[in-house]
């Protein structure tokens, strides 16, 4: 009886824990999951920045139109004019709103009654394929 008990304990001790093969299998599965998930998360971050920049451009566009209404159709000479308030009216935008999601200032150009707001996109360079504009 003692012998059976001892053999039973030895068998239980051998079965507790994980084998090296089981641990390696888990590590491989986690590696595969990471390889699939991480690129998808990174791609969504970039798209979120693009969408936030488009939203900022729309807000600036609306601020320019309000500025023009307040100034008899005259467009601002620069975007900085949108952040400056007067005694009776606050500025239309905060200073931080003049930068895109990558921290680069928007470019503003006007021709007559038309204007353009441009972000250089992820690379920060105006004139590339990744530019975002109104």
C-alpha cells in the first residue's frame, strides 16, 4: 500500500506544470497573434490622424467663412487672424487648432474670394501624394 501511494505521488508530480513543448507552442501562438494584430492597430492609428486632420480642416474652413461674414466678405490674410479676438468677440479658433494631427502648421492660401487649406500629411511636406486639403 505504501508503494502504491509513493508511485501515485511520483506520477502526480510529473504531471503538474507544463512541458517545454507546450510552452513553446503558446509562445508561437502569441507571436502569430502579435504579427497579425500589431500592423492592423498601427494602420488604424494613421487613418485616425488623417480623419482628425480632415475634421480640423473643416473647422478652419468654417472659421474662415465666419470671419468673412464678420468682415464684409474679406478673407483673413493668414490663419493667425482666426485666433485673435476683439473686445466684444473672442477668436474663432484656438492657436493649437492651426496644426494638423502630426503637429505641422496648416498652409493657407487665398485667391480673390477662394481659399485653400492644406496639410502636408504624415510626411509634413506640401506637394506630395499624402497631402490633405479642403
